[in-house]
């Protein structure tokens, strides 16, 4: 703020009023479309030329010349004569047929923004009586608003007085726009805070979308503010930033649908595409050769593209109302967020109807330049308030989410400890049998389970299964099945599966479980039953088994068992689907 105030003071040497300045009215100037260097000569016959006060931009005739004549004898004693040009177009300046200077690139029509528009003249230039000032301008659609922008195009006088006059105008513009710039500066800060929240929790893409929107909106308004300062900004860079700043709605619309966990309807995709055409047209005019840009943009009409983009912007303001519909079903924790989003949309809707439609020439209401500035400021203040409130509410939700996750993490850790106790790293084995186990849950806890027990008589029992789903719910179902199997040592494999099926069906936990039970006797006889599980492998070859329904599907399920004879050195492998699906 101190630097801005210091700069304002430097821009305000206006105590010495401009005493030797002459403004040449546009009605004293003539213009003609074309690109003829001879039109800069003082001896040119201006028959057929039109009054510049009636000039309008024609996209098919962007190159034109302006000739202004004025009696500058009252300024003949000026020691530092100069010319100030008020133009938003690229131009070349001539004085009495002599080239003086230029702004931007007349060939491409890309003007420079900001900086000095005052050109020094040789001493004694105003002693010749009537003088001729000529501008060769190029106003490309989307990059300039005409050479004069509605004001008198040329002012002459001493360089000091012109500088003081120009500084006073810049100071008035900066002072008028400073509150708006402050609002959008705060919105820029909000954008970085939202980005920080997203980086701390990347499971919330709505934070990233809103951060990008705020950043682009702030950039678009602050560009206008900084273009009023006396430093030079290249036209290509400036208008590229303007085009990028206008791409905010492809982030604005998805924000509300991601926030409410809803899909974007097709017609909002159309609105997002239409709202991007203005930026694409500006970029085409900037970076394509003039002939190519004219061939692509002119047939559609740049004004038509700009107008339909404004209509698209206006239609986009309906998004919060649609995304939160039906309003009576908005969750309590989202109610305040929904209210602020809708109020924000109402403010922007008023802006686009009264503000941008006014600028586009529709004149829906009779706005003056002052009332337009007041409307812009009102929108900036309201947008800042609503976005700051949204930031606070989204931060509140993130804190709640973090607390819920902390509680869930504690519960998951407890479930993981339970699973470790129920699925120990060491297993019970009978003599003559060697067991090797690999158990790796996909998450902290999983639905895969196994159990190795020594049954009465020296029989080795192996129980292996996989509960549908992941996480704590699957782990608890696995825990239930393991606990139930501990009380069934006297049951055969197929009877055990029948018992576990009854247990899982009665508990009604949801889901199901595939399971396989194998008993190995001291003589090497293997008795095995399968409930929808993957078949085991014997010495690397799949063993075909009859497979019944998984556990938990229906209480009427019946299970069979098969008998195999294992030989010394045989390797028998039982696995879950995670082993073959792993990457």
C-alpha cells in the first residue's frame, strides 16, 4: 500500500495546470480506410474522406488513416513541443508529413498498453501556422476499441503540460479503480488460500476449481488496474492474459457440480464451450497471421462472438440454483454454503445483465460511466464478501473432514491390530507338513483371511477366504468367520463351510465371502471343500474342484468335498484373487 501511495504521488504533479494545451476535436479530423503511405503527405487532396467523429470499427477494414489540421500559432513559444495521442489502437504518428513515432505494431494491429503516449517534436514546430497531424492506425477486433475510444484523439502543447494532464487523467482512473482493485486483490489472496487447502487435502477437487476461478477473475480485473500506470505493457502479453482471464467459467461451472457430487448436464457443457469462444477469438487475433485471423474470426463477426459469450456468462449464473436443487433436500452442513453460492450468483447475474450488456451496446438500462463504475465496485465488494465467506465455510468443512478422518484412522488402526492377532505371522503345523504364508492387505485392513490349526488326531486344517469389499467392514466379516471356525474342529471341511454360511447369513452384514477349507491327515490324505473360491494348485497345476455358492448368499446353500492323496514333496498352493489381480 505504501508503494502504491508513493506512486500515486509521483503521478500527481497537477498543481501546475495545463496552460498551453490544445485538444483537437475529432470533428476537425478526417479518416479513410486503407493502407496508402502517401496519405501522410500534407499536399493530399482529402476529397472523399469522412469526418472522424462518425468513425466505427469495420473488421474487414481494420487499417485506416486519420488526418487532423489545427492552427497552433498560440503555442509558438513552446520550448518543448509535443503531441499526446489518446488511442487504444496500434498506430504510426506523422507531423507535417514527418514520421514522429509509433505505438504497437501497425502491421499486426497489436497495440501496446499503458506507457507514455507523448511524442516530442523539434523545437519551433508550432511556428508554422496550420499544422497537419496524421495517424496511420490498425484496430483489430478484440484488441482495440478504436483510435480515439470516444475521446478527442490528439492533444498538443508543451511536453510538461501534456505530461501533467496525462498524469491527472491516470491518477483519476487509478483512484476510481483502486477500491475495485483492492477487492480483487483480496480475491487473489483467497485463491492462494484455497489452493493451499487443496494441497493439504487433494481429495477435494472443488477447492482447486474455485482457486483457479478466483485467480483468473482477480487477474482479469487487476490487469485493467495496472494498465493505467505509466509503465509499458506489451500488447501480446496483455491481451493473452485478458484471454486467459476470460477462461474462468470452465472452472466456475464444474465447481458447483463437484461440490454437490453431481454430474454436469450436457447443456452446461455447451455453455462452457460458448463462454470460451471469446478467449479463443482473442488468441486467434493475437497469434494467427492477420489474413488467417480475419478469415476465421470475421465471418462469424467478433461482435457476435462477444455478445454470445456475454449471454453464456449470464446463463452460467444459473448453475448454483440447478446444482443445489431440490433446495429442501440440501444437507444441513451444506446449507450456508448453498446460500452464499446463490447470493453470489445473483450479484453476478445483475452485473452481466446491467454491466456487460450495457458495454456490448444493448443498453438494457441507461447507465452512465459513473454508475457503471459504481456497479463494478458493488460487484467487487459483494464477490469479495461471498468468496471470503465460502473460504471460511469450506475451511470449516475441511476441519470436520480431518477430524472424521482422524477418528476413522484410529478405528482402522484398532481393526488392523485385531486382524494382526487373528491372522498371526506364525502358523500351527503338524510334523511332515511345511506351511509358508504371504499376507499383504491392499489397505490397512482387508477382507482376505486365513487360519492354520492342528486338529485332534494330528490333522492339519487350512482355512482361507476372501470377503467382498475392502476396509473395516470386510475385516470385521473376516473376523466373524475366523472366530466361528475356532469352535468347529470336529466338523469336516464341507460341514464347516455350511456352518460358516449359516453364521454369515444370520448376521446379515451384507456382502458375501468365498472360502476354501482343506484338512491334511497324517497319511497325506487331503480333504477339501470349496465355497466359490479360486481352485488351488498342486505342483503348479490347477486342481479342479466342484465349487458351490459363496458364503452369505443363501442359507439353503450346500457344500461338497473332494479327497486327494498327497505324496512326499508335493507342493499345494491356496490363494485369493488378490494374488492374480495384483500389479
